[in-house]
C-alpha cells in the first residue's frame, strides 16, 4: 500500500519560524494537567504530528522520554536543530505507522 503524498505547506504555516507554535496557547495547559494526573517523569511519550518539536522539548525538560514523529521533512529538520538530544523521525500517522512506533517504544 503506497503512502499518500500531500503537498508540504510553507514552514510558517505551522509556526516553524517561531520557538512555540500558536497551538501551545490552548493545548499545553490541558495536556500538562492530564499528564500531572496520571504520569511520572521518565514515562515515554510519542508525539505524533510533532511539527517543530516545541512540545517534545517542553515534555523532555519535564523529565519525559519523548519521541517526535511528523510527515514534514521541514518540521523534523527544525525539531532536530532545536532539540538535538530528542529522537525525531519523519513518518506518516497511519494506523500501521503508529502501531510500528508504539511497538518500537515498547522495546525502548
């Protein structure tokens, strides 16, 4: 089964020209609240659609083991430049790909 290719949007569309994308304004607080309720530093987190890696960087600073995945080569390149100690991979977010990454994380 061939992976569907989508045109890559300009980097600015995802806030990759800034340290923190606009989505953090409404996503970070609720996500951190959920993580405070049932996780601990050292837990593993797979960020599917990680974009420039800003959320991965935040979670890594809080002690989580993070892996970022995104379909965009530009996003992954920006993430790797900003957070060189975090593993980032260019991959699709299909159920097959997500299952593969969850398996890899379980072996981590």
